[in-house]
C-alpha cells in the first residue's frame, strides 16, 4: 500500500464535470456537430468570424481528433481542410493535453458545448493557433431536446448521414461527373 498508494478517480480525471451544466456524454456533442444541429444560425468563432461548414468531416473512431478531413470556410470564405476536435468544455483541449500532441497538428477548429475559458483560440503542438466555437450559443432548442432525439448508439454507424448529405445525389452520377463535382468543390483527393 505504501509503495503503490491509491488515488480517488477524481484526482486523475482530466475533465471534471461542472456543477452548473447537466451531465452529458461528449458523444452527444459530436452528434450535434456531425448533424449540424445548430442550423439555420451561422456559427461564429469566439473571436467573431463566421464559420461555414461545407463538410463536418469523417468520424474518427481511433486515437486522434474526433473528425478528420472537414472542410470549413472562415470569415473571408477561403475553404480549409483539416481535422475538428470536439469537447464538452473549452478546457478539454489542454486538459486532454492536445496542445502537446502532434496528432492534433491538422486540427483547424476546436468545437465545444460550453465555454469555461477566456481564450479565443487554442494552440497546437506545432505552435499554430486555431479558432474555437462554443455550440451553446447556436443550438435553436434546449439541450435536453437533442438528448432525447439522438440515439447515441446509432452514431456513426446507423445514421442516415453516415456518407454525408450529398451521398444519394452522388450515387446517381457517373464516375466522371462525381470527379467534376469534387473538383469544383475543391476536394484534393
């Protein structure tokens, strides 16, 4: 016992729940991001830039950022492709030590539900500052509405949007037409 002292879980949990917010799983915040549940309101970063989400990215079920290959335009309209990291609280970025992890160097946006920090941006391991969005200001309905509507076990596997909102349209096109659409959209595959 003296060689290996035990610690209560509260001493090593990275992101303790805040008492003023209802406990929700982080996966719900990921579902809100993936399904774009804030529409029709445009998103804005904490520093005030408008955010247009062309693609929320692909679910990442491995280690690393929550969504990969998202396509997002900030303020000036220039599209960027990169990863998106999701948390319940803004402090999750540093609490989970992403600022020290090179796997997060392709993150272009940090999204969270509740803002419990003052900084308008977070820093990646490579020193790049990335913008942040607090979803709490953009959800048109109370959070408990989404908790009862979204079946978390269905994500990402059983949701109709698993392939993206354009999947059915692209299925009807010939392969050369799909390539033309992707070229016009700026896809670099």
